[in-house]
């Protein structure tokens, strides 16, 4: 398989993978998951309530886990919870009900099942003397082993129809026995409608221990007289009586309610869902107070997103204009590489949002914009390396191959440093900074892969095309890459007689050889004239003898000079031809020496040639 075929396979394979990813995105209609600063929502900062002493780190971390479970029950897409010192930062993108968020996060959700000893109605004369007033919050959590007096919730505990919440002095008071079953014995809680589809309720499922205890207690209550207080079972949540149901008359004495389930009747769907969420998550190990609450409107988030996208578009246009102006056609190819980089990164963000619930924040958008510069640097490194190879005398194809090897090493080193920095920042940072680190690290990996496959294949295919590589607008030829060097070579080569006839001109060493050859030829012509004069004198002398005639014949040194002159003329012609070939193909000039193409006319040993000249 040829190198050109391998390049085509790599390029087409890459395009098929990217096309498949975007085909799935369009088919599934995937949309990015936006964070609080882009979509709007609620941000809450929580602090431990005073008077709880020193809080252990393990207890604090457990509190954060419980809060996370509660927030997940609200149906918020990718909420963010992070501990910042002694505070907990909770961000709920897309949630508009700020009061609901505060209630769910601050509620301790400690559930208790207690027997009812007495119910004190507001009209009872001893109402004010029994327990604390209902407008005073119970301090802390009721002790499980103590008898306590608690008030019903403002919405009422017997599901009577109320237009408005009850005033403190209108709420019943309950004298309760110690805890029989605790919230820790609950395995699951879910909101649902009753069998008639009229009343919302919370269905509870107990674990094995809770199931056994609940059946035992309800069996004892079933033995009491129906309609009396002794048959009621109070459900207490956070020091308020949520409900005080009677054990159904169908329950047999000493048998109780089997199956490990119970039902809490609520006033509506929202309350049932919220209570189920609290019970599933469990009680908070510590009591929290809200320090600050901030709401971010969706309009402000949309404006921030639009501003980030505009900044990215402007930066991309400026980089594209610079690349085209500097590198011509291969600069336009670099713009195509940047477009492919953006398509791959954005597509991956959509896929990750669907698969791992990745949320794109404004800091993440900044990371993507910064990564555009990283991708542009990779393209520029490749093209500058290519120019260096062309200036060194390589051909277009050879320069493209060698430039990639050197540029990829540089690209890999730089991207490794960037990725490690992003990884450390992601592991150590909290909040939106992690979004910036994640997108920066992801973009760095994409840039490395893109450079090794897409950029390499596209650039080399263009360099291997004779039509594209030879076009001046593509910016690959030597007269475009290094016009200063080409202009200097032409300026040093004076015009010759062959300039108007299409013969190659000579510069540098060839010109010096020509001057030397001309001087040798002049000396040879002078020796020939002297020889002719001597011969004419010998003819007129007649009888002066053979010894005189031999003394006037040309010397051996003159014959050797003539032979050397002939060889120098042949050498001059070869150098002129080599100079013309070097201008057409620099690689050939680099690989061939001055006598590489001497051919059969070359005289490797001038003295040996001279020794074979005939004597006269």
C-alpha cells in the first residue's frame, strides 16, 4: 500500500467517525446541559447552626452527601454541591422556586413514629399550660427516649380542608410517648395517589428491623378502642406532627400491619414529593442555616452564553484571517482544521452531557475559547517547520514529511504540559473553575488527536499533489516560502549569451571555473602561435639540421596545458547543467556533488591522461 493510500484511509476514517458522532447527535436531538450561570437557577450557601460544638470532617462530608441526595430528588439537571471551608455551596440550575430550594436544603428530616398519650385542642382551658407555645420552634431534635409535647404542622395533622395555614394558637398540641420506630428504619419512600385517586400520600417501606417493630406496635394499638386517642400513631417530622392516623379497624389485635409498609397522607402532590425526597435522603447529621440565597434569571444566563459565543466567533475569525494572510492556501487549510476542531469538541460536549451529565458553564465556554488558540498554535508550528525545511533545500514532499515529525514532537510536549495543568486544576479546584479545567483538558486531547490524523493527512495530500503543490496561491513553493533567497541567487547570476537563447546561466562556482578556463585557453593560443612561428623559421633555414628542428618543436608542458584546457571546458559545461538542475530541484543539488554526473567524459586523473598524449 502506497503512502498516499494510507493518508487517504486515515483522513476518510476520521471523517466517518466524526460524521457518525454528529449523525447520532442530530438523530437523538441532543442539547447541551447548561449550568447555573447560563441557564439561570438558585444558588444557596449553607452554614452549620451555632451551638453544635466542633463538627468532625467526616460528619460534614456525610451532610454534603445527604444534601446531594435531596437535591437529586428535586429533578434538577446536574446540581453542584461543594464544601468551601465550613460552608456548603449548592447550585441548582433551572430551578425557579427559591423558597422550595431553601426548605429542602435546610430541613433536617428526622422522622419518628410515637404513640399519642393526649391531644390538647386550642379551645381547651389548659391549652397554654401544656408544653411550649406553637410559635416557638422546638430547640434541636426531640430525644427519642423522652416524652415530649409537640404541635401539629401549620397545614394541620388530620387532613381537614384549610384555606390558609393555621395560626400558632390554632394548632393542636400532642403529648407523645418515646419513639417506637425511627426514620433510620425506612428503606424507601415515594409519593403516590391513594386507591381512589383523590388524595396524595407518601408510601413508606421499612427495612427488616423496622418492619418487625412497626408490626409489633400497630398490633398493640389495634387492641385499643376505635376512635380513641390511644389507637392513634403520630408521625413526627422535624419536631412537628405531620399526621396522627388511627390504626384501621381491619387490623387485628396483636397481629398488626404486616408487609413492612406504611402511608403518610399529605395535602397535595408537591408536599408528598418533597416529603418523600426528604425521607429517602435521610436526616441531616447536623443542623444547617442558610447564609445567602441568590437567584440567577434565565435571561441573564442567556446573555452570558451569547457573549461567550460571540467572543469565540470573533477570536476564530481573527485567527482565520491571520492564517490566510500569512500562509495563503495552506493557511486556508489551517482554518479547515480549526473548524474540524470546533466540531469535534462541541460534539463531545453534547455527548458527555447526555452520558455523564456534564454541565457546560460560562467558565467551560472560556476553556473552549482558550483552546482555539492551542489548536491554532499546532497549525502554525507545522507550517513554520515546513518553511524551515524548504529553506534548508528540501523538496515540497520531503519538507512536508520531515516538518510533521518535528512539529508533532513539539505539539505533543506542549499539549502534555497543558493537559497535566488542566488535570491538577480539576482535581484541586471547586465550583466553576473545574468546568474550565475539564473543557481545557478535553480540548487538549482533541487537538493532539486531530494533529496526528486529520492535519497530517490533509497537509501531506496537498503536498503530494503536483498541481496543488506547484500553485503559487497554495504557498508551498520555494519562491513563495523564501523569496529573499531566490531573489539573491538570481541577482548574483549575471546574464550570459545563453540567457536569450534558453541556455542555462551560471552562478557561484561555475562562474569562477569559467574565468579560469578562459585564462588557460588564452595561454594555449599564445603557445600555438609561438609554435607556428618556429615552424616557419625552420622551413626557411633548410639545412640547419634535425637537432635545430627538434629544439624548435612545442614542449611537452604546452601539450599538457592544452589537454587541461579541454578538460576544464568540459567541466564547465557540466557545472552549468548542474546549476540549472539545482534551480529546478533543490534536493538533487543537495545530494549530488560537483562531479556526480561527470559521465564517460570525466578525467579522474589528469596526469594519467597527459601521459598518454603522443610525442611529436
